C-alpha cells in the first residue's frame, strides 16, 4: 500500500479556506485517495474520496494532481467545529491511518 | 439510522481480567472492522470481517486478543487476560463493501479501555 505524508499541524482563521496537503508519490493506478477526520474523543468521520478526478461534496473539495502524486483537501469556509485531525489515506485493499494533520481553526 | 453502536463506552478493569467489547454495525453493511488507538501508535487496524468471515487478522497483537462475528449484526473483541498495555480506545467500523476495503467506513464512538 502507498504511504502518505502530511504536515503535522496547521492553523486556519475562522471563515477562511483551509487547504490541507497530502503527498502520496508511490500511489498506484488503482488506489483511491480517502480523507477522514477525527474530532477529539470521537470516531473518525469520512469526508471525501477520489481516484483521478477532483471531487466535491457538502463538506469539502478534493483536488488530485494530474500525476496523482499529491492531493489537497479544501474546507471552503472553516469553522471552529472543523478543528480536528485530518487523515489522508491511500487505499488498495486495506485502510492504514498515518498520524494525520492536526488542524486548528482560530477565531 | 443509529449508526455503529459500541458498548460499553468506558471500561475499567484490573490486569488479568477478561474484557469483552461489543459492536453492532449499521444495518445492511456486510463488512466490520476493529481498530485500536493509542497516543504512541495512532489508529491501528486489528481485524476485519466480510460477510461474518474474518478476512485479515494480521493486526491482532497476540493470542490474548480474539474477535468473533456470529451474525451480521453483532461482533465482539475479547482480551483475555488483559494487561495495562492494552489500555486504549477501541473503535468498530462498518461498511457496505463487497470484496475489498475501499468503501467508506463508518465508525462507532469507541470504547475507552483502562486496564489497571
């Protein structure tokens, strides 16, 4: 399974867009990119996933580079409730969670 | 839908005791996953089932850990005997995948286990 690299932590001002990067340079052609987040003391929550094309849902947008070696999760208008650890996962046949990015949304 | 249900939410026990954690997946989901989360090791996949059959148990730390899924609506994770290093939050998740683990997983609220 491909490994991912994410910054350990990030800050974002409330109301601004939060852009969370993820590197997955060893991704193979049939591996999906998934994003989950974990708010303190809760179970991880699914956000979005994609294979090649950019994706958008009610929570976020996922931008995947053309070579698929990196992606960015975009929270368009971050709120205090978006403070969480965000996990970027590349999946073939097993979910492996890395340390993720701890996002702090600041008032 | 009630989501994934786990019980108990908190468990405090003494070293050497048997601990049983329970999970009810989302109705209609045919895959179930058990994870363990600690500060040191993060979120680790212990075992997953597909159609009640264990598919991959390579993450189970040792023989003291066992998991069963007797039917589509219930699973248990048992630790016998428990040790202080088993203290962690244990999550159960389910998904509606058919063959692989690529489908979206829905997590329960977790069971916080403390072994004294």
